[in-house]
C-alpha cells in the first residue's frame, strides 16, 4: 500500500494570497469530546489551555499582506497561532504542519475538524515572510 500524501497548493511569497477575515471557528464537537476525555483530571496541553483561557488571539486583520482575490490561503490568525505553538514546542515547519493534522490539542485550539488536512509545511515560511515583508511583526507577535 502506498502512503497517502497530503498536498496544499504552494503560493509564491510575491503572489497575493486571498483571505477573507473569518470569525474564530469552534472546534468540531468530536474533537472537543476527544480532548475532554483524553485530558480529564490531567493538566491540559498548552494549545487547549490557550484556547480555553484566551480564545481568539490573532484576528484576521492583516491589511494589504493578504488580498481579497487570488488563491485561497489558510487564515493568517490561525497560522499565527500555529507559529506560536511551533515556537513553544521547538518544532520545525514540517513538524508543526504535521501537528496541525495529527494532534487533537492543535485541532481544538485552531477550530478544526478531524477531516481537515491542514497545510503544507512551506506555508509557515511563506506566512512569516509575508508578515516580515509587510512590517506586521508587532501585530502578530507583539
């Protein structure tokens, strides 16, 4: 049996990635139930604690860095939060992209369902490059 490979379209940094601001999504009910069951009576993982205590950390307000037309991209607010978790856990871009697909705690924090395929690891580099190119470091991580 051949392994399943998930691919997301790769968009060049110079290209405009479309992004309509979205409200912070609630995680799928099955993800909520699984996270609660697996962490009952235990200290919850950082992503779960962040979502439960802080809610939406990074609203999708990034001005000209993300346009209204062009290839659809992952919401910047969620990419910013994934980047924070990546830094907190000292993960590579590939490991962080895998965590979005594989870890219930990350799915919970990012408001995903079990079927979400996440994004290609190169999206994190593109996101950081776009943030830097538009001087949004303080807005994202300030």
